[in-house]
């Protein structure tokens, strides 16, 4: 039974919480920065290096607030969302910069980190306003979860038919297609059969992602977390049988679980996380897709267009009702791993990403968001050099391989006209006609940071200026 003291204490805490929220809203503004991208685009490395370079700003000359002294100090604080896992910044930084540097573990679920800035503008107005506090809440989430937005407009029947048609010629899907072809969807529901189908389909998605395909949905099949084994994640695409399937049939149960996935998994993510984002960076492993071939490039283009549809919900959509008048204000499309190319090829990479994402970018522009494309390396792992090959001098990069040895690498010459890649990709070409593009898996280089310096990068300061620079002035 509650006493008067308990009630008074509860009221006091409520008033205190409300006061803190009002104070933060009016006097300590918050920027919520979403960071996403598809698998291996480098989300964890981006966030870790961004935070390290905001804490120690010696390598951030293009961030104006750092260059002109507006930023007085930056520090980590406990995040406000106590139910969301904290982004493990310290562990990831140790992996990247320790005695045996290696890439940190990739994104597995939503996580968050808060950076707080003490800022004071120069001049009379800065003196009058004094030192202000601005909070940056960085929200890390898998890009595959954004791809699930497309499921919301589909029935199970339509989704299953579309998926089965799309993957029919992919070798990674052979085992699942054989298993699915051997069951009768109109037969009685059997839990072990459903489990086997779901596991086989999830195995296909993992193999497809590893092979460079981007259309790997449902996203939680790749990153199930605490939902592993639940009925909402135990379904797979099956062709609808003739007639009307019985209520207790396998097909009807798959239909029911697909709808449960949409309502219990997809909607809560958009409600609890996506709907609160102010600024967004979308990381793209364009070099990996180019290396994988024309079909992977076209697949990436479609996937990124689907992802960016979240930033322009249609009239009357359920997502629009969640967002209300709120829109993401700025979106950065960043091609990662620019350090795998000599700087002379960075303009070509940026042009390819701009063209690759034209459809998605136009959607965001139409919604009123300011957008930009650039090529970056969150953690520079290579140095540039020139190599001789068959009488030609080639602009190359040198880095450390998994074996520990150093290797020089020239990935091929990217075309100046992006259409030379995008047209054959749209036409369904199997291979590039007159070129071949390589890829190399470099490990982080050993680095020795001077006081006040963050990890080496390429254009991370420009990315930060675009994403948050205006809110720090």
C-alpha cells in the first residue's frame, strides 16, 4: 500500500523528469543522427571514428565549429533511452587502434550513444548567449531493417510470389527452393516443417548477403536477436495453392506469421526509433557491389531506393501517421572504403554513387530534405603509391592483409561516366563488358595517435559538417 510519502516522492520525480525534458527541449537542443547502411558498409567503424574525431578534433579541419573554436569541449554522457543498448564505443575503438588492430564486430541491433558539446560562438552574439550545450544522440541500426518497410504494403501472397521469382536463378537459393518445392502448401500445418523452411530461407539470406546481394529481407531473419525461434520469425515464401487454402493449412499459417512480423516487428521499429531521427547518413559499399558485378549494382540501386522510400511516406500511409509533420532534415549518402582507391579516383566513385542513388535521392529531395553524396573512409587503412604494371604506371594503394603482409593494390579504373556501369546493370548483364574491378580486404593499419588527434580518415570532417555543423554554430 502506498503512503503519502511514496505518493509525494512519485509526484516529485514526475515533476523533476518533466522539468528536465522541458529544459532539454528549450535550452539543450538534441540532434538525433541515424546511421544505417547494408551489411559491410561500415556502420560500426563510421560511428566509432566519428565519435573519436569529435572528442579529439585535430583531424577535423572541415568541421567549422572545431576549426574556429566554437566547440569548447565534447564529452560522452549516459544516453537518455535507458531501454536501448549503448553503442560499445570503447571496445570498438580498442579493436581499431590497439596493438593488433582489427575491424570491430558489425551492427547486430539498435544501439545508441550520446555526445554532448559545449559551444560558444565568436563575436558579440556569442558573448551574450554564453556557453550552450548541444546533445548529439547517435542511433545505429541495420539497413536491412529499413528494407522491411516494403513488406508493409504487401500481402503474404504477393511477397512470396515476388521473392520466389526474384531468387529462382540464384545458386545461393538452390537448397531452399528444393525444400520449398517438396512441400504441399495446402497440407496441414506442421511446426517442424515450418521451422525447417524458415531456417533454410534464413540460410539463403545469409548466403545471399555474403555473395553481395542487397535485397535480403525480412531483415530480422539476418539479425534475429531475442526473437530467434519465435513464430513471427518462422515463416518462408511459398506459392499459393489453387483454390482457397484451409484455415489449418501450412500456407495459411505462413500468411498469419507474415502479418504478425509486420505488426509486431516492423511497425514498432519505425515507431520507436526511425520516427525520431533528425539527420541521417546512409553508408553504401559501392565498391563491393561493383566488384560483384552488374546484377549486384542493380540490386543495390533497387535496395537503396527502397530504403529511402522511408524518408518520403505516401499520403495516408501508416508511416506518415507516425511521423506527422516531422521529416529528416539532412541525408548524407556516403560511399565507404574510399581508401581502397587512389584519391585520383574518388571523384568517379562519388559520381557513381550519386547516379546509383539518383532515384532514392530524388525522393528525399522531393520530401524537402537536403541531401549530399560523397566518398569517405571512416578509418584510413592504406597509403597511396604508384606501381608499374606491363609498362604502365598505376595509382595504387598499399595496406595490411589478414596474413599480416603488406600488399599494393590497383582495383581497376572506374569510368568517368557512371552510365558505363549503370546501363549494363539495368539491362541485366552478367559481367562487365570491357573491364574488371577488384576488391581487397585490408585490415586497419597500426597507428600512433598524437594528443588531440582522432583516427585517420578521409572526409569524415566534411561529413560531420554537413550532418551537424549548422546546429553547432
